[in-house]
């Protein structure tokens, strides 16, 4: 699925034709179905068994990426536990349309890696600034000199020295483990980056197995599940290496002094997967929910590619299945459907129905397969939210939403976030104590909230 459709001149357009919208929606719906996923897995396994190949896992490592350092710490445990052949590749950061905010992503990778590492039993130092360029170069040259056997053994050690700013340790590692010439390191980087491109991906910290991609520590549990299902787990009686942490809310549930800001978008698969769960999270935790919708990235002029759109939609489908969330019967709401719903947002908010309106839209577009680009489709959205369709007509052309959504976007960017869904947890003084990106961060929000509640109510 492309994030934007193309007109005849090749420029992005936010209002695809009826046929373009329909065909893209049908394709993505079909590909994301559980039966289709199982069929692809079975096909990959038949192909592997036919030639007698091992379970081959590829890993793509980006040295200056925080998420990659978390993933590197999983390489040796992965090899030790699963009957696989691991092929590791060094890659460059993607600077193209797939990562339009590369500096923001790099900063976020450092910030978030420090926060999430303990939840997976991993380590990442508090490192708000970019790693030293000389250290990055040296770390790259060390890893470029490794054989397939030694790369998994040393990757985490090199990363630990890099992210600790320990130049002396890197120098020592270069002496004892080897260090490629700059030219050779460039060749290795280019080869890994080209392979990743040919395999149709763009990110670091990525695992690949049997036609499917798994991002870093956060999707490692899915890779483990797949390998275990194939009988490749040598220790199946033990817990997985890196299960996603559980969401554990504080025992005290009257926490209205704390606020959860929820930055959501009506065309975001990940928002669709987490929206109702985030609302329930705020309710169950007893915190105040502040919904802050933003315009979809592609409708803000941020470019995207077909490979990125495909990965996001399919990954969201996996996450929905894991969370037991309905998802995948899709009818693309890009362009006018999104605008038409947002036009009604201030009116819905005035009636205390803003959450219901966005929830209804996402459910109709991503779960029920309703064409929200029609009058009948939008009416279903409005009425399912408990709003009056006749009364809504007076607000169809309202434009107050435009300034509101732009204000939300700027607030999100000021927090170091730019994608959705994103969250900010505010304490009783209104100060942001945590800002995180992704539908897979509810456990981290719960952890921080427990800390805040315990600080506010110390044991007597």
C-alpha cells in the first residue's frame, strides 16, 4: 500500500480515485488476513524444507542507532537458544523518503532505548547526544572486520563501548578483535544497505526470517514465536528471551491529577490498533485523557513509499492479532474522509463525544471496511459515535479543526516526537514526565505512572 497515491505526473495526491482507493484497500485487507499470513509462512517453510536449508535469520545493524544496540544484545541469546543460522549485516541510516525526519528518529532511538531496555532485560546508558563521530567510525570498522561467527559475539560489546563514550575500550577492541580499513568498512556498509534495499526494507535493528521483518527488541517476541512454532526452540520449556513487558497499572485508580496526552491520526494503522486500548488504559488507570489529534503525515506533505506503507500495515496487523484487537478489513480513508471527520471534531468535542467520533471512524475504516468517502459511510461513523447526523450538517464545512490539529502537531514535535500514535504523561503540575512513540508503549506508560503514584503516596 502506498502512503499516497500518484497522479499521472507522479506527484502525490491526497484524493485518490474511487478505483484506486478500492483496489488498494482490497489488496491490503487480503494480505493482512490471518489465513494469508499462515499461507505465506507455510510456503516459506516448504521452500526451506525442499532444499534442506537451515532456519536462516538475517539481522541488519546500524551502528549509531540506539534500537540496534538493544537488538545486538539479543544476538547471542538467539543463537544459543534457537536452531538457526544467523547472518549479520552492517547498514547505513536511510536518508530517503522512508525516514524523512532522520535526525528526530536518531534522537528518539537514544531516548527510548534507555527507557525500554530494562523491560527487556537489556542495557542502554542515558545518552541524549549523538555518539562521537570518531567512535562511530571506529565501531563500524571493528564490526566490518568480523566474520559471521564473531560478529554476534562482539556486536553488543562494541555497542556498549560506543554508547558509554569509552574511546579507550574501542581502541582496545580494535586491537584484539580487528579493525577494517575505512575503504573496506564502506564496502561492507554499502553491501548490507544494498541487500536490505533489495529485500525491500529501510530500517536498522531489523531481523528478517522467511519473508517477514521483525523490528528490534520490540518485535523479537514475534520472531521467537515463529521459530518456536517451527520446532527450532531448543529450550521450549523456558520463557522466551524477550517477551513484551506486561501492562501493570498502579493499585490506586483515582489519579485524575495525572494526564495522558494521546496524539492520534485517523489514517494511522497503529493508531487504529491502539486507540480503544489507550482510552481504556486511561480509564482503568484513573488518569485524565487528553485527546490531541493530528493530520496524517502524508497529508502534511511528508513523503512515504510503498515498501514503508506495506510494512506498517502488515506489522500493525500482527500487533493487533497479538493484542486480540479486531483489525484489517480496511477501506483507505486518506484525503477527504479524514478532513470530513476532522471538520466535525470540534462540534463532537463540544458534546463530549470527541473520543467516540475518532474511535468510530477508525473502527469503520480499519475494522468494518466501510467506505468513509461516501455520505452513507460518514453517516455510519457519526451515528455510531452517538451523534446526530442531521445536526452534524451545520458543521461539515467548519475549519476550526485545522488550527487545532496544527497546534497539536507542534506540541508533539516540541516533545521530540513526530509520528503517531504518541503519548505524553503529565504530572500533577502539568509537566511532561514521559513522552513515547508507538502503540507498543502502554507498558512503559504504566510503569512510569506507578512510579509517580508511589511517589505521591509514599507508604506510611
